[in-house]
């Protein structure tokens, strides 16, 4: 069973430029459809769905603008509203998806 996941969140979100000038794309809100639809950051939805299928360890690849995402997730971890084993690695230059995945080689 797969227990680890790599989440690439280092891109600049250029196709969503109007919104990503304000916040990283991983923090943009999506509607969670349940009894009471609510807006949640994309990263919350990704992590919760992966946890539902048994993933317990996450490596998130962030870029030079990744601090808000790191701060958000660390706040959730310290407040106990998120229980997960999360690590971060940096992609200093935006060299594409392949380079982001390559940065996770020691994790997987």
C-alpha cells in the first residue's frame, strides 16, 4: 500500500495569475461538497483525500514563494487541526515538474 505522497507546489500559477499574485495556488480556495459546502484551501483537500486512501507521509515541494504555504501548514499542525507527517523541500529555480519530482528522490 502507498503510504507516501509527493505534492508539487513550487509553480508560480501563471495561468491563475490574478489570484496567485495574492496567494500561492495551493492556498486558493475550493468548494468542499458535503452536507454544508465550505471553501477550503486546495492543499487541505489534497491532503485529506490522500489520507482517506492511507497516505500518512507527505513531502511538499515548494518554490521561492512557498513561505505562506509552509506557515499555513505548520500552524495547522501545531494547532492539532491537521495530523500528518509533513516535510518540505525547496525548488529554488522554477525548472519544471520533473525537477520538482527529482527533489523528492530521497523521500521516496
